[in-house]
C-alpha cells in the first residue's frame, strides 16, 4: 500500500498535482525506499538506490548537529597525519560473537537461500548491521591500522548510560579519529556520514548502491575512502592506500576541505542554497 493512500490531505494534494501543470518538490526523509508516486514531482530523499534511480529523484542529506559548531565553537581542529591511519566507529552493529539463537537463525537462512526457499527467520541484526560488522572485522586484521571500534547491541547507545553520556562518547569517537566508518543503516544511507563531514573527518564509505547529495557536482571519491561492495575483503588495503598517498600537509588540507564541502553543499544552508542546480543538473560540470 502506498504511504499516501491512508492520508486524506495527501490524497487531496496528489489529485491537485495530477490535474495541474505545476511541478511539485517533495522532501522525503525516511529509511523507506518506497516509490514516491506524485505526478510532475521532483523528489529529494535520504534512502535510494543508484541502480533504480528514477527521473527527477535526487539524494538529500539528513541533519542532526553541526558537530564543529556544537562542540568546537565552529572552528575545526584538524588531526595530524600519523604513520598508521586511525579509524573509529561507535554504534550498533552485529557483534563479532553472535548469541547462539542468532547464529542458528543465520545458518537456517543460508540453507533456505541455497535451496531456493522464500521461508526464513527474521534476524535481529539487519543488513546494515551485518555490513558494518564485516567491515570492522576485516579492518581489524591489519596490523598497520589502529582502530577505535565500539560496537553497541542497541540503537541509540548504551542503555546503562544517560543520553548525554552516550552522545559524548559518540562525538568523541568521531573527533578523536582521523577516519570514521560510514555504512548504511536501516535505509540505504548513512546518517553518520553527514556528522563526520561536519566534523571535518574522513569518511570510509561502503558503496551499497548509494546516491549521494550533489554527486553530479561533487567528486566524493576525492575526499573519502570509497569501497565498492566487491572490495569489502580488501577494505583495509583501500584505507592504507588512501592514507599513504597523502603528504602531511595534504592530510590536514583534506580535513579543511571536507569541512568546507559540508558548509557549502551539505549543511542545510548549503544544500538549499544550491537546490536549483538539480533542475538542470545534466548540463553541469563537477565543481568540487
């Protein structure tokens, strides 16, 4: 069932769109990847897939805090390059050692998939949790990478701590590490990515068929470690290669550039200031 079929105001609005000659701009901030079926609409959404990208559908960021503004008075504090890259992550992911019940579910689902059955058990940890765990497991194999991984089994942090304590640990993990792992959650996008950018830190992105904001103008691969799905087994090599190719001054400059890209393109002000560029994006060249 379409999300608008049970909402009277949306039903009325959709009919008005259908019978008018005016274009509509819709902002859909959700984990859902359900089609937004409005006539003559430009749709900006957080969760979407490049392989099935519709006409007039674009990626938009999600916003919570400008971490540099909220925690560093708006002035970015860069980290010097070290011999070993330092990569962090604090958040929910599938534990390296699963409880017996979850291991049995996973094994049963594999068998079900192999025999072509549609039957399966609902696993507690979704695809995003599993990919995060797989990436961290692989990265930890490298003695040439220092890691600061804090895996949580609950959404929102450690239930034994206050919200303020959880927030501090999360923010510190971003600021105290040069790189931060940004892998999709329930929807096909990373909320963390935009917070990492606001902090001027380098994201490590696993491309799960992503569409990123202003990807027709921003060269995302220039300021993040970009890992394709079929490169997950060599994610540590991708991080090391990226790190080694930067001089000490380039490493600091990159953090400043990331913060600048967030301010000019990804922050609420930057995103909406450039919004009109989407409406003639096919005729534009990369600018960042």
